[in-house]
């Protein structure tokens, strides 16, 4: 085997060292900020689980970038969004569409585009943080009256029973503590009309052990409630809990099953 030229080795070592230092810096910064948030800052129990980035207009503006969400979702962001939009079928014409909680990137824009193209009745966005709703409104300005914004907790929605044809939640359940996850799913189902569909974009337990290993480390640091999605909170089981409604599922997974789009059509 021929040895790499000394200069090339130096360049590679420097690049790796710089990337590793940036990684460690952000890791420590984020971890410390989370510890600070949970122990020092007195929060409302309804919003204590929410990452400080989602609460601050400054940080939202700074971090709501496609390359940020694409990196976090390991290059799968656009595939996930396209799949969510594809599952809003057969037609959005005259339909009421709800997105429970805002998300970074262009997922809401893509849903709104589909709603506009197919003449949906309305697209309602909710979030527990006003700063997130303001950010969504800024991104969706061009859709005018098609979109409306309402500050609501996903675990106690203020909408009437069976009032939406489509309900979307993009990477929300993994952010919620267990009891709130359960309440959120129950609410998403409550507001869904029979024949309607609820569509989730979410993490999924990966097939590859190496992805699971690094995923657990990542979740430990950044997403304290996410491993529940792997260990004791099965999204499909939580939706179809064999009560008085019933569902038909369509599931797509991405990147060795690391991500999923789960669509559940309510049959009765
Ligand atoms: C849906 S997740 C999206 C995370 C994902 N990493 C992204 O941005 O693509 C984050 C959003 O959930 C919202 N959120 C968290 N808990 C909530 C709750 N109980 N009810 C409604 N919205 C909530 C936060 O305010 C934030 O806007």
C-alpha cells in the first residue's frame, strides 16, 4: 500500500480536527443549554419540554434553514416531505387540512402549495409557541387567506370532534414526554373525520445497529424523549388502539428504516 503524501495527511488531519472541534463545541453548548433550561429557567409545565430555539424569534430565524433540517434528518428531509404530501390523497379539493405544530424547512409550504393547487377549503397551522406561528406565517404569506394560524397545545386542541379531513404532524411526537405523546395522538384522532387521514413524519427504529448506536447517543444529548419512539411508544399501535374507531395504514421508511412517514386512514 502506498503511503499518503505528508501534505495530504496534514490537510486531512486538520479538516477532521476542525470538524470534530466544531461538533464538540456545539455538543457541549447544546447540552449545557438544555441542563440550564431544565434546572434554572422556570418554565410553564406545558412548554417545559420545548427546546429554547423554538421559543426565540432570533434563534428560529437563524436556524430555520434547509441545510440545517437536511443535516439533522441525514439528507432525507425532501424525501420525507414529498412522501407526506403524496399521502394527502386522493384529493384536497374542498378539504380542511390541519398541521399540528410548525416545523423548520419547507414542509408547511409544500402542503400549502398542494392545498392551493387542489383548491382545499383551508390549511390551519397550530403551535404552542407564538414565535413559531409568526415564523410560519412569514413563510406562507403568499398563500393569503388559504392559511390560518392558531396558538394551541397539541395535547388539548380546541377544535371540534371530526372537523378535519387531513391532519399532519411533522416530527412532533418524539419531542413530547410520554404522557403528552399519548394525549397528542388522541387529539389528532379526535379532530379527524371518518374517511380522513392522519399523516406523521417521524423517527423510526433503524435496521442498522450502527445507526441505532449513534442515534441513541444523539437522542441522549439532543432529544431526551425520542428513544421512547423506539422502545415503548409504537405510533401505529397508539393510533389504532382498538377503541371505537379503526384505521388502515400506509407506511414508508427511509434510510435503513431510520425515518418513517406513517399515514393512517380513519375507516369509521
Ligand atoms: C414539530 S417539532 C419540529 C421539530 C423538527 N426538528 C423540525 O423543526 O423540523 C417542533 C415544534 O413543536 C412545537 N411543539 C412542541 N410541543 C408542542 C405542543 N405540546 N403543542 C403544540 N406544539 C408543540 C414547538 O413549539 C415547535 O414549533
